[in-house]
């Protein structure tokens, strides 16, 4: 069973020490991926603690990127308050 997180909790993870993002309805802790991101860590820091589904999809990520992202999945969003 997947752990559930509210946006109140997700928004707390908005800095270099702890970066959580939402893509779709899934929550990812991408803190360990920060230095590996090919687009630079600044992009991830800008998205930290937010629903970045639109940005992720508009960047046309490859299936390999999707596989990498899945490695960092920690749960799902429990509410519909998807606000940045």
C-alpha cells in the first residue's frame, strides 16, 4: 500500500536538504537526484514542494527519465489541493 501525503506536507520539502515533487498523483523525493539531473539542480529546486506535472510533461522526458523518476516514488497525494 502506497503512503499518502497532503500538499501541506509536500510543501515543507522545498529546499536543497529535502526536495519532494508531485507528478501526476505521485509524490517523489528527488533529493538524492539533485546533482545528477541533466538540466541542472536549479530546475529541480524551482519545482521543490510543488505539483510539477505540467512542467515535467512539457519537457518531453524520455522513457528512461520516467524509469529514473519511479525510483524516487515515496507515495501518492491524498488531497486535491494541487496548488504550487
